[in-house]
């Protein structure tokens, strides 16, 4: 008596939800406001996630967390002077 084995395709899927931890870039700038005052911010870029922290004298607070569908290639700071239009030379230096 012979046995017939059917060879069926098997699929295995393994996924884990773990945010990226390796830093691609960090920026120190003024991006958010609290009570009409500009905050000192630390911006971190990790793979496809941008975190914006508010820096106080003795604390760090996460203000914004955004994730994107693809890897973030670069993040640049563009200087803007208050009460005056941004200068082209400063923007060109930031882009370099």
C-alpha cells in the first residue's frame, strides 16, 4: 500500500511593532510655541519617525511624534529671522 502526500504551500509571516531607535539626524531649533513663547526644541529623526521635544531647564517633553510610510532621507533647518524676511544666503548655507 502506498501513501500519497500532498505538498501544500506554507506561508509564515512574522512581524513586530518596534519603533526605530537609531538616530539618523538631530536638530536643535525653535519649532513649537507654549503660551505664545517659542520653545527650545530637540528634533530627532529615526528611520521613518520624527520626534519633536520641548527642552526646559530641567525637563524634556515630547511635543510631536509623526511617522511616515517610507524612510526619511534628510531633515534640514531653514533659518528664519523674526521681523525680517529670511536671507537667501542663510537658506543656501542650510541646504548645503
